[in-house]
């Protein structure tokens, strides 16, 4: 089974285009597993997919992207749909990281970190994760250090994605330093 391909398609459906799959998503991003399976079954590539495959896909993934609970599934982060996924604010660790391309630095210094195409800015719990995020866009990514404690103390909201990915609405430049 091509679990990587399946994970990509499910991420696309849950993060960016639930309507293409006729999914009824609740305000926290949950979708009934049965609805998702029915939609996938229309594609001959996924005609044999069952819930066990979703469990295996999640287990075998190198990143925690999807969560299954009580017959529902959702993406932990990454959404771009117009309906903003409801999240609970949470106190972040004192320091967070953000891996990005060198070519974005100037604009980030000027405007801070913005969510761009997604609903939230994505921050990393550790440097290694940030490096991997940055490498998607630059072979020598730069790592930004976010003073999350001071930002939180001064009213910036943070939300938990998975245990390695934190989210924020925006991060002003005064909390960002280059590593
Ligand atoms: C940049 C993947 C210019 C930002 C990853 C980033 C992550 C600015 C890009 C997750 C800017 C947005 C998210 C500003 C931010 N000026 N550029 N003011 N503010 N940017 O993909 O954080 O594998 O939306 O630095 O691993 O790269 O899909 O966000 O480079 O966890 O599960 O704008 O997606 O996870 O890019 O990645 P993205 P991201 P998956």
C-alpha cells in the first residue's frame, strides 16, 4: 500500500479542499472517517482502503500529521481552508524555532512571520524539526529563534499542532532572532 501517497491525498483533503471530497468538517477540523473513505473509494487507486489503512498510514508516517478518534479524522496543522479551525490557546515552551529560506529573511524581518497561504504560522519545537521544514525551500535554510515566552507574556497567542509543531496567528519581528 502506498501510504505516503495516501497521506498526501488525505492531507490535501483535510487541510485544503474538503469540499472536493464532499466532507462535512466540524469547527475543530474533524471529518467522519466513513465520509472520507467513501470519497476515496471513488478513485480506483483507493478503492480497497479501509480504516485499518488509515491507522497504518498514521503509524508509518515520519511526522504526526493526522489524528483518528471516535470514528473521525483530522489534520493536526497546515490548514488553508477559509473556515479557521478552532484551537485552544496554550502556553508555548520558552523558545520555539522556525526554519525558512534565506530569500524570505528580509521580508520576515520587516513584517514578522505571517501565515501566508495557511491559517497559522507554523513553529517548531526543536532545531532539527525547524531545519527539516526549512530544507523544503532552501538547501541551506536559516533557523529563526522565537522568544515565545516573552511573546506569550505580551499577549501573542499560541496553539498546539502536534508535539513538535506549534501554531501562532502571527509573530512580530521583535520576538524573532536569527540563529
Ligand atoms: C514564509 C510542512 C516572507 C515562511 C512543514 C515559510 C511544516 C514569509 C513560508 C508545515 C513571511 C510559508 C508548515 C514573511 C512567513 N515574508 N515569507 N513575512 N512570513 N514566511 O509551507 O512553516 O510535511 O505555509 O517562513 O514541515 O514552511 O506538510 O509554512 O517558508 O510543519 O506535514 O512563508 O508544513 O508539514 O510556507 O511549513 P508554509 P512552513 P507537512
